[in-house]
């Protein structure tokens, strides 16, 4: 069902992700979280906090960051880096929007397996 | 590589610091389990004296709250005293029967107060001064007034004496030596101190040797060697401490006075460390926090694999923490043939300074009176500075070196970067200024969080503030209200006031009007604002689900592995065969791994997959069950006992009243969770006296209690008032809840709110002022008309469907060609 254009995978419509919220894309490499910030910009990260593996898709989105629901680590949506005094990083998946559709980098998803 | 298991015996300040350091440098390296003989989290023992004198509360002195342990995946066994270490099997076992395996073990059993072996030492009313339980016992004893005798005129004894005096007791201090605090003070400073203590109305007797403690079952007096008998209702022994090394000794480890450790803090078993007051290093045991924290750093480094870290005891400084008595001593100030001294004495002004010099270097300092120069002298001691160039003005302090004025700011400015500001935590000026610049810190709290400066005993707070002022200039305003979060300068109370005054009815409007500094807030302020708006504009404000914590957004409790738990309401704890059958069917149908009875008299199904939640709820709804809101900052449970229905002691229908209250109050949102209980008689089987709100039924009606706690803190409830009928009871409870809803700060439990605003103001509003009670009750009822919608049913019917379904399921990318 996933439309492939080049190296990009179509995972759904941009409108399907709630503003200041997230949706989950399931993949054989583990869940991916697709976030939409208040300004409408979209981001994708592996759905796993670098701290204890909490599902970032379930956190509160603020600015270009998300707060993990398990222990309140704040993770940047831009690069997956933990903010403040915490240290850690979750892989970022390149994302683009074309004609209202969200496309994720197939190559980056494949790399999640490693 | 799998995590190694680290077990810690003891949960005091030293192991707390070691773990903090370990998590900071090597997160995830160890799976940590702590056994704590005390039934609580890690708190700051140095600050017990302000708790005794009433200047601080227990909540103010917690170092690591429960969330710290969960955030670092630490298993904390509270109230579990370890009784055996099996070094062959590498396990420890507690009195409560818990056994835990270890790869590395830290023994941090601390010390116990020394009890003078005199007749009567075990009588009721004879206490020691060591932990929070001792403080509580002293506060209880002080309530009835009377006479207290404190044995021991050292730091702890004097702090205990001042605290008991502050609590209204008639206090005498007995001290064996010729002057007070002889380990820290010379005789002249000891005399000045004694005079200051006596001026507070505390009697001091030096060279007083206790012969016996008198009394039949309770203490009635203290008899001295010379035959004098001092009447006493309370005796506090504060004569010193002894390392707790018994457990280590039984395990066959090398023990002398304390548990013997090498400079790498290892005991005679290389996998076992000893840390804190129980450890003996270089033939010394330690009781002050600074060297204990140094030990903690060494243990953390060793655990992280830095094998060259070593503990070497250095000079320490002491400050007496009694408000209004300023005393500072550091280093070594004994007389000696190769030592010289410089003394400044001004008895009328109560000023005394003595510096002990050796080879043109300061090795000891005692200051009484104006102690502001203490840290500067301590710095000279630690650095071994040659003072020949400033010898003639040295005693006057830093302000007189180089002719600068006695301005405290100038004094701080003149300090070198290496000068120690916080002795407890070993933080120097340079570390504070660098951290302020690097992290953009602007508040004392932030500086404490990042550097730990002034985060222990707090006596250097003024200095730390001066360093912050120096770094930030006039923009630093220490008196300011604590802001809600980094997104605003406004505190919770100001925000609540402005929401009403400016009629702010949405989060964007509020952020615009109140000048929020971030585009859309953060995870701290958004849930708070969402609650405030719901509370203040019922029916008008539209709930913002994206500003709710996940549990309230999906109406279930997230678990550590990302699954959820589901708890249906059981009104007053009553259930039926039909409900139980439906629960059993759901468990089978959805393969739910764990079913557990909760503390709130209901049933928890744990391990439900998120996508199954709506289907689980649909089945529960069919059997008539709705959400139990076990995830909500809102009404949770109303526990009941069986009351007059069944119980031969019951005085009222407690079950029926509990069900009525729960049916009336379910669905309401409150600043923090709200748990209730109704007991049918004063035997209190529903445990109503540790709830946020509790009812005790009596023959004449209903006693209404509030502000209890049985979690992080344990507090018995206070009595709010008495009601004659069920209707009156419900009206008072609704009014109380509404007042809490309107005044409480987000996440502030009812007992903290009551403490902040004062119980009398609450009683006045909901008991004494009938008109105000009715108005509050009516506002609660109004708000309930919008709140009582079962969130499960809404979602079964399709609301927020996107929450429960994946947006897409990808196949293997390779196969997608």
C-alpha cells in the first residue's frame, strides 16, 4: 500500500497528524513517530527516547521539541538530541511533504535496523 | 553488554551524591537497587535543625523525590533494613525478606548516635538526634511544653537545644568539657557562644557529667555526678556518633572503628565499597558532609572505571546552623610550639576572630560574630597561601587587603575563581560563574540544580547570590516569585488571577496577553494552563487534548513498556458478579497479562496495547462500567467500609454515602489527584484519615477530615468540621473541593495547598461562612454538568480515533519496488 517514489516512502497525509501532536508509523525496524509542531512543520524520529526507550509519539509537543511521557526528557524534533542537562540522541528520519503527502526516507528507515 | 547490578545499603546523602555523580557521568551503566532502613526518600540531614525549629518543613529538605528514583530506573526498598550480606553468593537480604544479587555493593549504613551507658538511658522520653523520626518525636514532646535537658554541647546538641527552645520548652544543655563545641572552638569563642546561647534563655552547664537518668517508666530528671538533679520531661542525647559497621563485620569485612577502606574506597572485598559515616579512611571516620561528598565522588568514579580516583581527607569548615548565632571554624586550631596566632577580640560587640598560623600560612580559623570572611580564610587554608605580605591586616578580613571597601559584592568580586563558595558540595566560584554563562542561568534554583552550590545546608546562599549578582548585574532579582516555568516570569497564582481578571479563555490568548516567551509553552506550563482554563471557564473553554499528559489524553495509564493499564470505576469499592465476569472476559479476549487489585478498592488490568483500548472499553461499557479516571488529576476513588449494612460496629451507612459522593464527584478535574474515603466508625477501616478528604461516621453524624497524605509524605488528616446529615456532608466536601480547585496550583496536593494557604482560611470559607460554602458548592455543581461525560464511551464512539491507530504500516523497504 505504501507509495514509493524514488527513495521516499509515502506514509500518509500531512493533515492526518494533529497540530502539536504525533502519529505512529509502524515499520519492521520499529515504530517511527511523525510530529507536527504548532507552526505546521513536520518531523520524524525513531519512536524511542534515548533515555529508557519511552514512546516519544505519546509526549507533549512544544516548540520544535517533545517531552517524553515516561521521565520528562525533552528531545529536539530537529535533530533528535536530548535538551538541557540530559545527554542522548534518537535517530532522525528525513521527511518531506509533496502535494500534501508525507514522505519518509526509506534509506534512513532501513538504517534503523542497525 | 548487559547492565551490572549495583546494590546500595543505605539511602543517606553520601550514597545519594555518589549515584547522582554516577548517573551524570555513566548513565545506564548499572541497574541500581537501594535498601533504605528508613521508610522514606533521601533527605538533607544537615537541615533537620531548621525542621525542628519550625523554619522548614520535611518537603523542603527532600534531596531526591520519588520521581528521581523512577527517572533513573532505581529500585528503592523503603523501610527495608539489610540484615545479611552473603559474599559468596553475592547477595544481600533484608529483614523484610527481600534478596537482591549484586555485582558491586556499596555499604552506606551511616552511623548511630552514641547512647551514654548510664542507668535510665532506655526510659521513655530519652531521645537521640539523628533522623526525621527523632525530630518528629521531639516536636511531639515539645507540644506539651515542659523541661528538656540536652546532653552534649556540640553542633548537634546546640542545634537541638535552640530548636526545642523555639518550640516553647524550658531547655538546659549539659556539656562534659569546660567549654561548648570544644572540637571546633577555642575556649574564648566557646565562652562567647555560651553567652549567646544563654541570652536566648537556654541554660548551659559545662563540666557536667551525667550520673543517671531518673524515672520509673518515663524520664523525670537527670542526676549529675555532684548530686544535682535537674527535672526533665525530655532528654536528648547528642554526645556523638558511632559508625554502623556491624553488618560489614558480620560479613567478614575488615572493621576497625568504622569499615576500613583503602583510598579507592574499597573494603577488604574489592567488589564492596563503604561510603559515608560508616567508613574509616586513613584511620579517621568523618561526620561532616564535605569529606563524605568527596568520598561519594571517588566511589562514583571507581564504579565508572576510573581506577585512579582516590580519597584524601582535607581541611574542613563548620558552621553552626542556628539562626542568629554566627560561628565559623575551619582547619586545625590547637595550640602548639611551632604555631603562632592572631586574635581579634571585641566582647561588647560579640566579635571574636582567631587565626592559627604556621610557617606564614593560615592553618586554622575560628570566627564568632561576623562570619562573612570565613570562606576567605578557609580558602587561604586550603591553598596554603603565604600571608607574610598582608599579615598586619589579615585578621580584619578580605575587605582590608588592598584597601578596598567592605562591600560584600566587592569582596566576592575579589575572590579568585578557585575560591570555594559551597563547602558542603565543594563548589568554587569559577564553576558557578562558568555554569551561569554557559547555561544562561538566571535564578538561584537553576544555579543550585546545575552546580549544587548552596543546595545542601544552604548557609552559603548569600554568597552564591552575590556571585549570581556579580555575573548577571541588576537583572538578577532574588525576591521574585518562582515562575511557572521557563516560558514566563509569572508565578502560578498570578497566572490564575490574570485568567479571571482579563477573561482569558484559551491557551493562545493567554500566551499572547501574558507575554509567553516561547511559541507554544512547554510540557510544564501547558497542562497547568489547560487545567486552570477548564476550572475557571466550565462549559466555555474547549479542552486542549494536546496540552494534556498522555494518560489524560488517552484515558489510561502508560506503563514502562509503552502499554497501558485500564481501571474501571467501582462505586465505593462495590462490584458484582456481572462486572467481574465482564472484566474476566475482557482479560481473556485481549490477552491482558496482569490483573491486580488496587489500593483504591478496584481492579487494574495492566499491559493493554494502545490499539486495543477502545475495544476493551466498549466491552466494559456494555457491562455498565465507566472510566475510573485512575490516570487523572481529578477525582480518583472513594474507599468505603461496609458500615451499618453489615458491620456490628457501624454507626452510619458509610458504603452508601461513599457511593453517593463518588457518583456526585466523578469526572471533576482538580489540581492534583483527589482520593477520598468514608469510614463507618472511628475504627476507620477505610483509612479515611490519610486521604485528601475523609469522612469518619460517628453516632451524632459525620466528621469531615482533609489534607491527609500517604504517599511521598505521610500526614494524618486534620478535622475540617462536623456535619449532621449526609446532605450537609456532601455540601461541605463539594465546597472544599471547589475551593481547592480554584486556589490550588497545578500538581499541588490538597495537603500542600492547605499548608500554603492555612487551614483556618479553608475552615472559614467552607464551614463558618454558610453563604460562601453554598456559592462554592453551586460552582462545583455547575462545573460537574459539563464534566460528567464518560471519556471511554466518547472514544468507543470514535472521538480521537487517530490516537489509537497507526498512520501507516510499512513493509520492508526492499520489498517495496
